[in-house]
C-alpha cells in the first residue's frame, strides 16, 4: 500500500476508541486516515451500510473492528452471511481488507471463541488482538481498554500492518 493511500477504520465501540490514535499513526506514516465507527454495532449492521461508506471514502485499505457485540448470546453461524457480505463489499470496492479481531473479553461473552474462529477462517488478513496485553480495561464493563491501552493496541495494529507489508 503506497503512502498517500486512504485508510478507513470501521466498527463498533472498540473502533471508536481506536480512532484517535489510528488517525495519528496513519497520518504520521504518510497515509490519509478516515474512520466510521458506532457503538453497539454488529457485523450484520455493517454489512447493510458498508457499501455506501466505502463509496464515499474511496479507501485502498479497510480496517474492520467488529465481533465483540456478536459474541453476546448468538450462534455465530447465523452471522456468516453478513461476514461474507462485508468481505465481498470490500473486495468489490477494490480495497484490501484487514480484520482487527476482538481482544480478550470477559468470560461472560460466551460466543467470543466461535466469533474469533469464524473471522480467522474467513479473512486472510486477520490481526489477532488477543496477543495485545490490555489487563486494565475500564471499570464499568471490563471490555473497553483504557486510553493508554487503546494507544498501545493501535500502535500494535500499525506495526503488524507494516511487518506484513500491507502498509510501508
């Protein structure tokens, strides 16, 4: 991915938290960052709206941070068509897709292992966030990282993108 390319981050509340540091890192690395994120959204919801966002943003690289809300009481196989739809939408837009997998979540989110397994199987460029050490988390839910953890996570994602030659 050449410097100057447009990079779009989309997703749920975790993407909301990643956005400030993502924009800083991407722009300081010579890319044009954009983000579209909304709390409490799911893969099905983004499957419906993603094509319109991609048409407006015209990114060459799309980072998707979804799956956490899909871990709550669902059987992920019901989400597979929506996941396939997102993958196809990004491919049809001519962009490279990277999926940012959910970090380690509280044990009460019983579907998290199935979600991660389905994402890893479906998306060749999968960043496994479970390897990023984020032990503090917010006090309210234990799901959302602290600002410092978000910054560390965003830096880890960018380092991975660089190491895998997705960005320069």
